[in-house]
C-alpha cells in the first residue's frame, strides 16, 4: 500500500480533474498500474517518457499521468509516435491503444510500424469490443459472440493481435492479461527495454459491454475467465490441440533482432552529413 | 534531439521547378522533418526531401499513407522539429482529420497541396485550383486557417519560408496551395544567402515548468510552446481543453478555447495577408487572381496596357484569412473586377461576400484541365471593357 501511495504521488497528475472516466471494475487501471511500475523499475525520468494514445477508453490513460502525454485521433497513435521518436530519439515513446483503435482504423499503421521496426512500445488493450461507444463489434470480437452491432452474432473471425505483430516484423511481442497483473509489469518492462518495435497485447475485460452482451458475469467472473483461458507460452508446446482449444497463450511470444528504423536512419544521416563538402 | 546543421554551400543560380523551390524554401526555413506518400504532381518534393533531409541533419520518412504522413509531422513538431508534408487532392482529403487535430492543439506544421483536377482521382497530371475552399474548411469544426498560394518558382521559395514563419509564430498549421503548372514550370532561381532570410522560431516557455500554462488565454492569443522532452510534461489532446490542456466541457472554457484560436489569427491579419498590386492606380478594370492563373493574368495586363486599356491586377498570395482590405479597395476603385480561377468559382465568392459598391464582379472559370492563357484573359477584358 505504501508503495502504491508513493507511485500515485510520483506519477499521477495532481492538477488533473479526477476521477477518471473508466467504469468501476475496469481493467484499464490495472494496466496503468503495471505501466507505471514498469517505468519505475526501469528508472526512467518522467521527462524522457512520451505516452501517446488514440481514441477510446484505454486511450484516456495518458491524460492522467505526469509524462509528456499526447491524446491523438482514432487509430493514428502510432503515426504521431513515429514522428516524435524520429524528431527526438532520446525519448522513450509508448503508444497506448485499444483493439478497435489499433486493429480496425489503425490496422495499417500497426503493421507498418512493426515492419519498420521503429523503436516504439505499443500496448494494446484487447477487450474484444468498442467500450466507449457502447459495445459494438471490434476486429477482435470472437466469432459467434454478440455485440451492439452483431445482435444476430458476430460472423467475422477475429484478428490475433500478437500473432499479427509477429508476422509483421516486430522485434518483441508478448501477451499478458490484467488478471496476471504482476507478470504484466515484467512484460511491459521488457518491451520498453527492447530496442525496435515492441508489442504487448493485454487481454482485459469489459464487463459493462462485452460481458453484458455475452452473459459473462461480473468483472470478477471475467478475470476468472482470463485465469482459466490463459496458457503460459512455454507450456503451450507440450499441450494437445484439444487442450489448447479456446485458450490463448501468455508470456513472451517473440524476441528477436531485426534492423531498427531509427538506428538505420541515424547511419544514413551521419554518412550524408559527412559527405558534404 | 536530432542534431541540426545549417549548410554553408555555394549556391549558384539554377534552373529548377516549383516543387524543387518549395523543398529549398522549406529547408531554408528550418524544416528538418518531412513525412510523405507518393502522389502526382507533388512527388518531387518528397524525392528531394529524401535526399536533402539527412544531409541537413533532419529526417525523411515515407509513410504508409497520407494520414500517417500528417500524423508523423504533427508528432515531430510536438517534439520540437519543424515539419512539412506535401500531397495533392486525394491525399489532402485524407489529411483533414489530423489537420483538424493540429488546429485544435495549435501545432505548427506546413502542408503543401499541389492541386490537380478532382474530385476523386480526377486529372492527376493536370492543373486545377479547385481545393481553395477545401483548404479553408476541410477540417470539421470551428477553426481559423492560414492558406497561402504560390504562382512561380520565386514564390515557391519565399512563400514556403513565410508559411513556416506563420506556422511557428501563430502556432498553427499553414496550408500552401500550389498547382500542377507551378509545380513543373522551371525558371532560373538564385537562392538568397541564409543571412538575408528572416526565419521565425516558435516561442518556448521561459517560466519554470510548475508555472507553465500551456494554453494560457493571453491577449495575443499565442501561448509559448513547450515540446516533448524539454521538462514541461504537458498534456496535448484533440478534445476541447482548458488552459492547462485537460479536456473540458465547461461552457466558459469551451468558449475561451474557440475564441482564442480565432483571435490569434484575426489580430494579425495585416501581417498574414500577403498580396501584390500591379498597375492598380489608374485601373478601370481589375483582375483578382492567385496561383498560376495570376501569372497569365499579369501577362494579360501587360498586353492590355500596350493597347492602352487601363487594366490592373491584384495578386493574392494569402487566400485565408481572406485579404478583404485590399480587395475592398479594388472594388471601390474599379468599374469591373474579373476573377479568373481554374475552378467553378471559389475565391470569387469571397469577393462577392464583401458586398461593397456597385462594381461588376465577373467570374472567369476554366475547369478543362488546362491553364489560362494571357490572350484569353485579354479577350475577356476586351469583351467587358
């Protein structure tokens, strides 16, 4: 408790008009807590963090914390983050997005940021729904579930966020849940530390919208669902397809080294500047 | 922070096109970040910037689309680097939402739109002036805009510099309208020495961070701008915000926000409104033109003067805020005003809106993908004289 109080004083904005807008029981606060703890563990100065978000419930996060914060337009957080990182490479740039933000309207920017492997950390809070606008289908809404815009059930298959990041060329890809809150801190910490494009997909719950439409119970029930459906990535290899049905893996899913856009560009810049008469 | 370096190079006169002059003007203005996406007839600007940016210690990035390009330049500007993108109609349409974000957050940047025929794919390799009102009103919501038009290679250099200066001084995006004819017409250009150029940089806060009010409601309306990484740690949002940068729906704060982003442009109209007068003193008929049409118009004035027709030209460089004062003077003084434009009549509506005197205002429109010729404007002058 003492640690939390200390972190609250150090990292939350005191001149901001609290309370925040998240519903009681929302998982976004757990993600914010994990992010703050990760940054605290890394020993970063508040001045060197740029927190960039798009639009949606999760994207309100930057407003509450005492970093360089940017709340942009829907889906485009990574484009702003790209400009910030290239203009000031000393900044640690972290982009916060929801599943609709990152995968639907921002899907193109997501795969291209991964392809470039630019040194940005992307945290994608996946609650399988558009929460802020009232529970419409998102690109991660599971096949067969119900939403405000799929009253006869969702007939589209969902994107696999982390797997898409791996296929698109990100250096580091992990998946966590808000239930596994302590593990999440470590995943975010590693993601920020890792040079290149890092993605952490964070499975969270929206009991107010997704849970309500799909009779999944309270936020506690949905946290329990995360516990029972998450399989540590290192154990998944030894499990049968039958055992993995309807489950998802958590942990580090990819950690590799590819050329990093900002580092490669710096080489070009140095060579071009020296080539001048 | 990426290191910036001013190059001291010998610059002989060169035969360059308008797009190249825009790139040179941007570099002279201190632009050190360019994000873009290929599109005719603006592509050469990106190509030149891809070569020049790293040589000047800056950054070029080809983004995945024009939306991303616009996002990247706003991000770069928020991190303290002067930034520009260049596009044409279809790409400019895609940029409107983030352009609105730049108006709302008062982020300096320059957006070049090399106009081609539209709507849609339209006439990719043909000139047009049909994006004038789009440039003024493209982004949704209440905002004041600065829109400048270029007509020659010389203009492209100097007006681009002006565009950056306005954007930095007034903390606002500036739209630079070129067109396909200006973009690809070559002329001999002698670059001025850097020392002769007046370059304006945004005012940064001088108070300690804890005293800094990022969107302070000052009389001039332009608060100092902190950038990411300099220790001020402010919040930037496209939501209507209070003076501290936090979202608000309080009616007093909302009104204050809108009024200030209009006031900072309105109060400085005289400085922002750029125009040139040719033979207006005794003109009986006056042409009002901008962009490549103003070049044809000027030549037609020379031709008319040769045959003793009292014709003058008011060439507008600033289209918005609309330079109503010089236009009103012309309307008060002339018997007839002709407004040649490569569209169905956009600036002519602004002229008519002034609603002064009994002067005949005659629109002259081309929308066949070809530029005006001096002789056709002269013919029109003769018809109405």
